[in-house]
C-alpha cells in the first residue's frame, strides 16, 4: 500500500539572509516533471540577474532531483531535496535564488543556507495531506447516468472524469479503505446495474 504524504495547495515565497547573501526560496505544487520544469523556468526568468537559481523537486514519492546551478557539488540541490523529503513533502518543487553578498560561506555554510531556506519556507505553508486511494471505474447505462453523476458530485468521493460512449463511465478516486463501501453504495444507487472496476492507485486529500 502507498503511504500518505504532504503537499502544497498553493505556492509560497520566503527570503532569508546569511552573511549578506540573500536567499529567496519559492515553493509550488508540481504533480509532474513538466510542471516542475515550467515553474523552475519561470523563476529563472524572474531572477535572471541572480548569482544562482538552485532547484529541487520530489514527485511521485520516488522521483527526486536537485540542481546546484554552479554552486559546489552537493551543497545546494541535495540539501534542498533532503529538506523536502525530511518533512514528508511530495509533488512539490523548490527554487532557491541566491544573490551573493560578498562573503564566501564554505561548503558547510552553503548546505545549511540552502537546506535552511527550504525548511524555513515549509514552516510557513499550510500542508495538504494526501492519502492512498484507488481509481474506480463505474459504468452505467445512459438512462441512469444523470442521477449517478449528480449523486457522485454531491458525495465525498472525488469524481475525476466522465466518458460517454455506448454507456457512461465515471472515474472516481476512492480511499483505499472505502472501496468496498463505495461499491455497495453504487450497487444500491443503481439497483445493481452498474459495473464497478477497481483500477490504479492514486492519492486524494485526506
């Protein structure tokens, strides 16, 4: 079973100063590498005159990447990734922009500065806890589709997609511990006429 994790509902920015160097940390939710790359590119355009724009992202609980952007190897991207993972965050991207203040920090100082910038910014966010769920497919005839869709939208279950073909299929994200109860609810709602199939694992706010 997948584990729960924390993510962000919205982006946040926070600035710190270490021995006259400014460190501007921006965090944002990112569910894909493409979303992370787009956010990183935007921050680099916004701070094109900065000394460094170091980055980190954690996506899908497995994909982790840090970029030192010219700082000594392992002194920026890695501690930024470790700060995210250490707090239990996932599906999130971080960019720490440094404006050099004229004082060299040394490798240890850089690790503390970049990791600390992310940690301090995480202290400011209101995290969203994501819990394991399954994507459940519910297929019904057209004559039942309207009622089923209305009841799904009014329920606590997350309706992800509606597909119209010979019948109507609803993709619904259901907490892993609620799948059996959901299937019973659908059966009662449709007098047993719906076809329910349990699919891939996803995460939903919990």
